[in-house]
C-alpha cells in the first residue's frame, strides 16, 4: 500500500518513507492510498486478544512492508508494564450502562499522547532502517503542552535521533512546563516560544519546508521529521484504541457485535478524532463521531456551517491542549471526503493560509454532517461537568474529558440518541489538577495554594494518589532555559544542533 500526499504534488511513498519523512515536501499530509477493512468475525476473535495483539493486527494492515516480528517489537516495547501503570493499557470504565470512559492516560506522561508517542520512535527507527536512511533524524515538535512531554519521553536517548520541542511560553500549565523543562536525556532540547500554539506550529512547519535549512542539515548528515499528528506514525497507533474499545464493549456484553456506538473526542488538532474516523472507515460500527471543542470552537462552526474561519480571537481556556485554531488533520479528512481530490484540498489550504478562511462545497459539507456532530463547552460548563460527575459517580474527570462529557450531554438532549457511547479520556485529572481542584474543593481549601500544592490537596480530598510522573515535579532540576520569539525559531534550531 502506498501513501499519497494530500496536496498531490509529491509522488506516492511507502509507509516507511511516509513515517520517516513526517510531512510531504509539498506541504501536504501523507494519507493511505486505500483503507483496509476488518470484518465482524475478526472483531469477534479480537475479544480474547490482549491490547498488544490488537495493536499489532491493526498496525500490520497499514504497514505492509513491516514484518510481523518488527511490528511486535514496536508494540511490545511501547505497551508494557514498565511504561504503563494499567495492565489493560487503555481500560474502558463504565460510568453507567451506555456511558463509557476510555482512559488513554496510563502512560509515562499522563496524557493520551503516550499511546502514540511510545510507539512512534520505534516505528520511525524501524522505517529509517528499512529505507536505508543513515542520517541522524531530528524530530521537531510544536506542542500545546502534552505532545512535547510525551515526545521527549518517547525519543529520549533513542540512538540516531535528536528531539527539539517548542512550547508556548505562557500557554501551558505549570505542571506541563515543569514536565518539559526538567526533561532528562542526552538528545533532547526544549524552548519556550513567545506566542501561542499556532505560532509555534507555523514556525515548525516553516522550518520543515525551508529548502535552506533542509540543505544545511543535510550537510551535517541530518534530516528532519515530525512527531506531531501530521506524521502518519502518530495517527496509526491511535486507531487501535477505538477498535479495542468496541471489542471490549462486545466482550463485556454492553453491546451486541455489529451494534453501532457513538464516540466523543475532545478535539484540538483533529488528530485523535481523525483516528476514530479511520476506525469507522475500517469497518467498526460507529454511528456518530462527536467533536467536542472548548471556546476555541472553530471546528464546531466548521462542522455546522462548512466554513472554516480562524479569524477570531484566541482564547486561553482551562483545557489548554485544545486551544488551537488551525486543526492540521482536518486536511486529511477533506482529502478523504473529496475522494482524494488533492487539487481541491490544496486550494482550500491556500485560502486558509492567505485569508484564514475557506468554505467547502455542499457535497463535502453534507458528508461531514452525516458522520460528525459538534458543540463546545465554556470553562464554566467544563467545571460544572467535573463537579457533577464527581458527585454522581465519584469519578474524577480532567478538564479536557469534561469538555467531552459536557458536549455529549448536549448531543443527547438535542438528538435523543441514547446509543452506547465511548468518551475518549485524554488526560489524568492530576495533569490539570489546579482547574480540577476548583471544581471539587471548597474555596477555603484552595485559597493561597499554588498549582503544586493543589495537587496534594486534590489527592487528599479524593483519596487518589498523584501519578509518579507528576509527583514532586516542582522540586526537579530545571535543565532547559531557552525562550525565543516565533521569528527566532530557525536560529534556535540551528544553535541547538551546533550549525553555523
Ligand atoms: C492533545 C490533546 C487533546 C487534543 O487532541 P487532538 O488530537 O489535537 O485533537 C485533547 N486533550 C488532551 C489532554 C490532549 O493532550
């Protein structure tokens, strides 16, 4: 199976090439040329399989040139009890019949990004070997907070790679910032950017497509690649857990094999929900994909009107990993829905770049509406959902997952659809502990406490322990001090790599 660029100006490549390159040189994203399928009988068999076996099966379908041994090595090296603190890797919790939470944050950095970023470095080094790529691979990452840390953990000390992470200096939580600037490893670099996530992401995209930098690196025997969800190797491992959730529901008798479910995803860059879309295309019986946004509701407007318009003010919310106005992975969806019309997709993306806006045609929009539904939650609504779920089920949601739950309630009210539903839970509540504390603790308990002290208070109140990865994070040694403007990002990269 070949992978194609969504912009159509670069030839089809193998899976190994697509993963090694990260993004296509024409600025497009790599998309599988054809989508494999899984039938009901296979889903039935999967009920008795471990998470690792399910992952290996699904990934093999998209990575034809990988041997089963190679895929097993990638999967078993990533999903094991040293890295994940839950034997099921992505456990499904039933809050009440029909309402399920899939916890995707049992990996080393307490956010769902680990599900992909523990396996991506292994896919990448295997891919590079396969295509005879000898260059040192430089991973460039722009992060809204969680990807950066997860990528640093995934790539630290991986031979033949170096990783450089840019995060918005004032756009991440204190815990997230401390997680990144205290990162250990001998191939890691971290810098704060004076700007928001979109500035950092645009900066990284410009560096990726700069012929001058590509050449400068080449002379040093280096090549850039991406760990953002523009890399197909990031998306593929995410398809697995939606399939696994469906199989779990069948196995425990919550649904009958073949019955349709809904999936709710708290969305920022459209990566995680796109993985659910691919699960649906593969043949998992999914009715609606519910796209939950925060006040940066550019996707909600797009799904409702067919107009994507990023010309609006950027809101800082208590679900910062979703504070995004340019959702990169939407490009892949448009490519799929237009039947791989790269010319049309290029035109929309050019319009987005030039004017910040594009409008899709009626046929494409009606397809979007058939599959997706969207609404958004304000910060106040998000906190209300955390409180309500804690009071009703004694289950603690993080702010992102609370956005999803809030939007799901709106969906049920407006549509009356009570099908069995899975909510993707994207972070541990402790990762965004100070906001969660506001929803759960009394004002007296919160007063005068900093973000780290609030974690302790939250732990005492809920009798839940703070995950190892975050415990005492404020007392660790800061190792990375660089802060730069968006315009200086190129220079920063070259100086990290000791290139004149
Ligand atoms: C990254 C992230 C999201 C958004 O995921 P996308 O793939 O960018 O849509 C949501 N919640 C958390 C906690 C995240 O880290």
